[in-house]
């Protein structure tokens, strides 16, 4: 499958089961030859599907030129399913302040003030930096700023065994189930708000039985 078609394929609702999983399993071999736009769209499509990826697939997306925002979004979705060691390796390959915050040291790093960056910085808090805070300056505008520190060994969260797309963990399956339930619940609430409320008898009170009146019918 050409890389230019991969994002559209991943976003299609008509593809299910093994057919849907096949492009993700073969992701690393499908990305060579992809343009920067292709790689970025693929990363966003994977994020839309809440796909849990391993280090090799992140590396393939990065080498293909996926944009930093698309990778950050995808990293944040992984949650604790992405080991701390792999998280730092992915950030290191992204260069710039991402590489700096992955390794710690000295100085200040700045990132866009959004939820995805907050999720990532939270995992590194106390290990490679002293805490991220929102700050506005004339030079940079409003950013999340964090002061770097020398890495603190032993304080990071324990790394989990690497997973493959073929064998998602029970925790991963539970996460996807909660996400699907949440989305379905929001859709149900939306449609309920568009419909007139139903009149229902209160619990504990008998519903009156219609009585036939010979002159007027039911009363």
C-alpha cells in the first residue's frame, strides 16, 4: 500500500478487524518513501484511533518526517503504556527542547501550552526537570516552561515490557473500552438533548387505569 493512502485507510470506518490492524502491524515497512505530509497525516490518523504503538513504529514515523505536534499527540495517547525509557528515546530523536527535556541538565525548555505537552512533562517531572509552569513573555508568548535538572535515577515510573500491536495488554483493552464508552455516552447525551423529554410515572405511584364511560368513551 502506498504511504499516501495509509492515513485515509486508517481513518476509514469501513475497515475492521484484521484488515484494519494489518497496516499498523506493517507500519515500519510502509513508511519508507512517505513525504513529510504523509507521515504527519498518518500520525494524526493513528492518534484518532487511539492506537498504542511501540518504539520501532515511533522511530519509523520520526524518520519519515512526522511533525512534532503529531508525534506529541500520539505520545500523549500512549499514557503509561509507553515505557519511561522509550518515552525518553522518542523525545531524544525529536531534537531541540524535546531532546533536552529527555536528558535533563541545565537551562530552561519551552513548549506549547496544551494538554498533550502537559501529559508528557508530567511523566518527566522530578526526573529531568523541576516542574512545568505556564508563563507569558514578550519573546515567546504563552508557553509551558520547565527548568532542567540532572536526571534523578530511580524516580521514574517502572518501565513495562514492550508490547506489539498483535498482543495488546489487558490494560490497553480496558483503556480502549473506557474511551469507546465515553464517546458513546457523549453521543447519547447529545441526541437526548435534541429530543423532547419523555413523561414517565414516578416510581412507587400506580398508573391510573382508563375507565370506560358509556356516554363519553374512556375517561
